[in-house]
C-alpha cells in the first residue's frame, strides 16, 4: 500500500496513551517520533507504517514498555490547491 501521509500533510492527533487494535498511532520512543500502526504480537509490540519501503519495528515484551504511545490519528489535512506551506 502506498503511504497515506504525504509531504506537507498535516496530521491531527488526539492525545491518548491507550490503544486497541491496529489503529494509526502517533508514537515515540527514544528515537524520533513516528506515525505507525500498533499491533500486539506475543506480548510485544509491532509498529508498522503504511510505506512498504520501511520494515516494521518489533519490540519484544521486555522492551515494549520503552514505546510511548502519544495519541491516535483522527484526521489528515491536505492542501489541494498545490501551494506549499512555509
């Protein structure tokens, strides 16, 4: 599947730390914040983006607590006039 979030899109995130199922989440760890879908797998977490060029991130149960869910994506705004923000 092609990425659904494109350069210059604005993503609206509802702040929440709990999650259910494979919803898109804004998450952070010690790395840079990223937008990924969160899946639970064998007690650990799998963070998977929509862009197939990137491999899913796997966190075993011992490291799953290192992942901080910042919120749930509730909307995306895309400027259809072709003008870049800035």
